[in-house]
């Protein structure tokens, strides 16, 4: 097929890039992997596998040996590098067939792959190693294209495969990936000489070629053919998914509704452990969740193993008058809570019915995927990336169901087969090898004044310790600069004027829409005016009270509303000042506002403690380096008050504390971290981060 003829896949092969890699088969194999992984229609994140076989010099004997290079366990094709692959002796791989004891014992073969390693710097070999190793081709792609899985998951899949490709493609019925499936692939090639690929029932696709480019083109051509076959039939004899039953809310309303209901859903999803959310109202999602066939297809679950490992066996469908109930969280909870409870009971029954003597203990029974007709799809997982990827996988599953239904009828894996994948001991071992979560993993923080100075240091610290962070500030320019170091899976930004209730609500909506809710609110936005009583104007007074005191009040109201909807407790942190405790000169407006912030903290701590909402204060002093407050009139005013020059301020402030320490924004951030991550039974407290100022000791 000409590269100009592709309509359903993206041809991304760059001749110049490939020419620069000529002669290096491993580099070309990595290049092929990366461009295949760019198109989520071809294979989902972390899914699929690619390989190549080369002749290398044995480091001990000096003999020429055949080596297979293959994506290692847990890798992603789109980002695969040399460090993410495994290199194995092919003769040793073939020798494993001599000691294979049968299907019941195939899992024990995975550990033996390590004895086949040629490259001692290899990534751990994946489950798919034998599937590639036993096929007699130099370059092999194992992909999960939506269109081919639709054929693989359709009723009469084998017949359809023959109808599309005739004798040029093989077909193997569903079998769990592993050593034995590798033997079945080998058998299929032997029995069907000359085939260009194999469709795996309910699973995916194998294709190959003599060169990396031939393999790539073969993969694209097979996927293109499958896609065209489905496109010719989709919506022709019957409406897609049976037609529309629910009409979507308007786009802007959908986003608003999603932001309002997300905390309720997050709280219910977090009954066992706290979760981070993702929302999408992608048109493919809306077509499915608004359809007449939703209630028939959704309970069937997904087909491809990669799909349901990420999305659980089935989604939860929540039907409600969301536009009406979004302003009444108790009404929404009363609608949805029984649905969650039923889902948990169904999952427990599924576990009990399918578990084996060696099965790991039941995992979190809450749904990963929540479908809200008229609004969109929420996914919840341990972090944003996992939640986002689960969403991408379920969109793949929707594509598969749509394709299968267009051809004949969608069929899912039998529940026992699905369970054996979900609770596979090899998958459990992979989960146990995952790195330990950071202290603030699964937490969402909103930080005001995060565009610079103390606020930015706090936001950076919370993100470094695992939190998802919403950076807010009145300066778009400063926010853009602060966000340069982050991707959307870690942080987002929202313009926020803390004196404006609507602006605050919009910032919290951003937190809910991007991550599912809020756990930590830090009010660091501020300004400082140093004037005597006589020189302090009404405008000065109102500005300080509005930003520092009213801002804290409005932010606390907005945060507590969400914290109550989630029912998970939380933290409110106010960045006040030593000046709220110390009666210094020329400081009536600023010192009074800071004292009000400190007392509001005590009042809110007393009110909110029974709900596990902790309210605390961090009091900085003399944070000159990196602080926006010290740029301009405040520095001049403080210098004047102490009878020194602006240039002398850093040394002056460092010397006046008991420890003679320079206080940095990062020190304030550490104080916040201690309160939200370590001192989890402290509320109504103040932490002074000032190097020791006896005049501002709390007691």
C-alpha cells in the first residue's frame, strides 16, 4: 500500500531520521516502536510489544549468536529507549521448550527468561517474551489496535478474519499471554506458511517483516484494512450503539457540572484509599454513554487484557439530573451512594466466585471508571497519570465495542478468564515491585500566590512530595513561568483573585475538573504595607484586609464545601507572619491583618476539627531572598523603620534571630509540609519559621 493511501492510521516514518539510523537494527527497532506508540488507536499506553533479532558477538566465546531485543516489562512503546529493552540469547530461549512442563506450570518459565539474558543491563523481560521468541521473524510487532481488537472481540471473529484477509492472516482463539501462547503462535505459522500476521481472539495483533520498515508498513496496512472494513459497516444497517437515548448538556455546562460533582464521586471512590480523578467529555465517550445500548454493553466489561487491568472488569453507570443536583451534594450523594455500594458488593461476589486457592487478597472494590450520561466519564486511580491512562484505555474499549457491534456483536472475555488476568500472580508481583508512594501521593493541593516567592516554594515542595498542585495567582505571566517545570499530570494553573468569590470558585472548579477535588488549601497570596498609623490610608487598610483576611475567609469557605462533599478530611494552611504576634513599629495595617488571620485559624480549627479538617498557621519572618513582597515599597518601609538601608536588610534580618539564620521561601515550604504530611493530629497550631524570635514566641 502507498503511504499516501492511509486514512485510519498515521504514517510517521521519517526517511531522514531512519537514514541516520541505517545499519543499527536496534536503533531502528526503537524508532519503529516510538512512532507506533504515538498513535493511541494503534496501541495504548504501556500496551503492546515490539522486538527485533540481530546477530551479535558472544562476549565469552567470540562466536556469532542470535539475540532478540524486546521491550521490557512495564515499558511504553511511545517512550521506549535503549534502557527499557531486554536482550536474550535465542538458542537459550528455544532450549526452554525442552523443560516446559505444560500449561499449568507456564508461569514458572518467566523467571527462566533471566537465564537467557545476553545483555546484563537488560530490563526485566516481559510476559510476551516467548510470543516474540518463538516466531521465526527478524522484526515483530504485537499491537492492540482498536480496529483489530474489534474484529478479535466480535462474534464469529475467526470467520470475519478470513473474510477480510483470506489465507494471509492466521487466527488463534483467546488464551492468556504466556509461554504456551508463544508455542501456539509458532504452531500457527508452521501450519499456515506465508501468512503476514495473526489475530489473537479477544486480544490483539501480531505482524512482522524482514526489516523494521517492512514490519512497520505491514502493521499499518493490516490495521488500515481492518479500520476500513469497520468504517464501511458502522451506522449503515443500524444506528451506532442503538442510537441516542440521552442528550448531552451543552459543553460549558458539562464542564461546570463535572467540576461540581467530581468531589462527591471522589469521596465515594475513596472509601478504601484516597484517589485522584480525571474527567473527559470526549465525543466518543458521549456517543457511548448517551446511547440506548449503554446498559447492555457496559456490564459486559472490556475484552483486551490491557484494558481491564487498567479499568477494572466493568464501569459504574450513574444516572441523575446532574445539572439540578450539582448544587445539592447531599441529594447527589443519596442518588449515587447506593450505586457505589452495589458495585462494591458485585465486585466482591465476582472475586468470591472466581478466586483460586493462590489468588491474592481482594483489592479495592470501588470502580475505576464512572459513566455519567449527559456529562462524561470520570476515572479514579492512585495518581493522575494512572487515572488519565485508564480513561484512554476505556476510550479504546469503547472503540472496540463500537467496531464489534458494527460487524456482528461484541463479546467480552468470560469472567473467569478476566479474573485470572486481573489476579494473575505475575501481575501481583509487578504491583508489589512498584516504588513506594511519596508522602503526599493521592493528595490535591491548591496554593494561592504560587506564581512566585513563598507561594511558589510551597507549591513546588508539595508537588515534589507527590501531591497534585493547582498553582493560583493574579499574574498569568508568573503562573506560566512556574508551570514550565511541570506536566499536566502533576500540576495546573488557575488565575485567582482571592478578594473575588467568583474567581476563587473558578480556581477550585479547576482543581476538581483536573484532579477530582481538593485536600489541602494553602493561602500564601499576600502583600505588605509598612506605614505608621497616620500614614496608613483607608485604601491601604482595605487592601490588606481584603487580600489577607477576607481572602482567607472566602478560600476557607470554598475549600470546606469541597472537603465536606468528599468526606475525607483535609488541611487549611494560612501563611501569616511573625508580625501578627509582635507589635513592631510602622505596621498597624499589616500586623492587624496578620493577627486576624491567626485568630481565624484558631476559630476554624475549633469549628472544623470534628470533621477531620485541620486548620493551622505558618508564621514566616524576614524572608527576603526570593520573596515578591520585598520588591519595592515594603522593603523601603522596613528599612526606614529600623534606620538602615534596603541593602542592609538581609544581613539585619539574619542577625536579629536567635539562630542567626537566613530564612528562605523553602523553609516556609518545609513548615507547610510538616503540617500536612507529618503532624497529622495537630490543628489550631502555629509554626514559627523565623530562626527564633523571642518577641513572637506563641507562649
